[in-house]
C-alpha cells in the first residue's frame, strides 16, 4: 500500500484522525474532538474529524481549509513541501517541533 503523506510531511497512516476516518470509528472521532477542543481551546466536533489526507480528493479535517502550509503548497502547484525550493521554511517549523518525522518524510521524498 502506498504511503499517504500530508502537504507538510505528516504520515497520514499514523494520524489519529486519518485512522478514525478509515476505520469509520465514531467513538474515536468523538474522543479526538473532545481532546482537541480542550487542547486547542476551540470547538471541534466529531464530524470535523474526517480525513482521507489533506491533499486527497476525499474528506479533509476541518482545519485543512485554513492550514497555511496546505494553502501554500496548493498555491505553488505542489503535492507537498518537498517540492519547494524554500523547504524547510518557517511555516512548517511548529509541525516539525511536534512531529520531527514529518520533516524526515519530506527529506526522503526530496
């Protein structure tokens, strides 16, 4: 099975939102929404927890439409940040602090 990598390099197969969507796991979506609402101090609903990968044609997590990294990749006509001559850039820094493997994934793709 081909890996699914987000615009910023996150391995979707390891993302709990992607996993819950692929498994159609409503209980897990409810749990994720509750935890993320508390963590990010915003209102996230279980129906927001629905993603087939941010660069896919399918469902996307509610944040994907606002994500500055994804929007930048789309604006430049890329599939991921790995294609960008400015990689790595400051837009991605917070992702790489939380998930260093995202940067490693993009470096492997380059």
